[in-house]
C-alpha cells in the first residue's frame, strides 16, 4: 500500500519535468526569434556599412521602455510597439547626425547616444524599471497558449523584417546603400550621397533594434534601463554563428541564417546554464562563444592553406 501511495508523485514529477523541458524549448525558440531581429538590425551597419554601432545598447532598452510605458498608459500594444520603432529611429538619427555632420567617429558617436539614451529611458519611465503585470501584451492578441503565442509573434515579426530588408536592398536606393558600404569613394563618384546613405542606414538599423527591444520587454513582462548592457554581443553572435554555419549564400539566405544563428546561440547558452554555470557569468560565456565563432574562419583558412601546401 505504501508503494502504491508513493508512485503517483513520482509519475507526476516525470510529467512535470517533461512539461518544463517543453516550455523551456518553446522559450528558447521564441527568444531566438526576437534576438534574430536584433541581429538583423546590427547586420545593416556591421556587415553593410562595416562599422559597429554602439547605439544598439541604447536603442534596444529605449524601445522596451517606450513600449512598456505606453502600454501602461492604456495605448494599444501594437501602436506602442510602432512608437518604440520610432524612438529607435530617432536614436539612430542622432548617431547619424553626429557622425555625418559633426564628423565624430562612428564608435564615439554611438557611445555618446547610447549614454544619452539611458537618461531618456529614465525620463520616459520615471524609474529604473517598469512592469506589465495586469496589462495586455502584443503576444496575447493570439488565441493560443502563451508559449506558442510568443513563438508566432516572434516568427511574424522576424519574417516581416526579413521581407522588408529584402525588398529595400533590392531597390535602387538599397543598392546605393550597399555600394556606400562596399566602396564609399566609388559610390561618391557615381553621384551617391554617402552621408545620406549612412544616416539612413543608422535610422533603419536602430528602428529594427528598438523593435526587438519592445518585443523582448513585452515577452519578459517588464522594461529595465540597464537591459541593453551586452546586447550587441548577443546580436553579433547571432550574425556570426549564422555566417559560420552557412557560407557563400545569397542575401535572402544570409538574412535567414541570422535567425537560425540566433536560435542556435540561445541553445548554446541554455547548454551552458544546464551545466550548472552561475547565470551571473553568462556574459563571459557569451563573449567566449562570439570570440570562438569569429576565429573559426581564420582557423579554417589556415587549415585549408596548410592542406594545399602539403599537396
């Protein structure tokens, strides 16, 4: 009788563990889609214009702060998310003007705006963090379970961003933008206003990054002024892992690889946590993963060169 009395809790625990695993996988995939949007935003500057934009760490939490604040004021979550994109575009515009008109180096321009964004966030929220408990989020517009809603919202928005970028980069304006990143001097000789292209790229990039911040804040249920610390590493990791996994690809495949790289990166982080590593040190492992992925092409080139010489 004692054995019969103790078996149900064991059976329940097994079911509970399976349920937790399923929820964790859904959470990893949904977060992967949102971080992929961040990676797509970084792609616009880091890969096309060939410079890292530190505004990322300001526009990401700014998007979350604007979206969450507006939702708590009774604004529709979709409109709040669109407003967050606008706020990110303004941050990118500020960086672009400092760089193109003020002739301040790109890295320093980004740091100046990133620092300023922290004060703007505190002004918007009137506190360091703000929760969404009791308020309707954009993920709740879908009629499915919360885990599937988060995945579908992430999938919808990452698809829209990818389609938007494919359409834009295939236009004459988009080709001029790509030409500016490839060879600014030659682009100028063709009559392209490179300053305007760089300004436009920073505006679009930070708008996309702010969208990612707005979706992440709604998914996590709160906005925090310090949420942007280290996000550029996550975005770059998504980008680089995608490039390592898929080389010699078309533009469409490159953009899709960022989404795949983002999900792969989230699974790598989950594996690190599963090993029992303190979550306080996650950023160290994030940086290590990114560093290793950045070095893989170099090592691959050396190995291939050695193989050719041996022949």
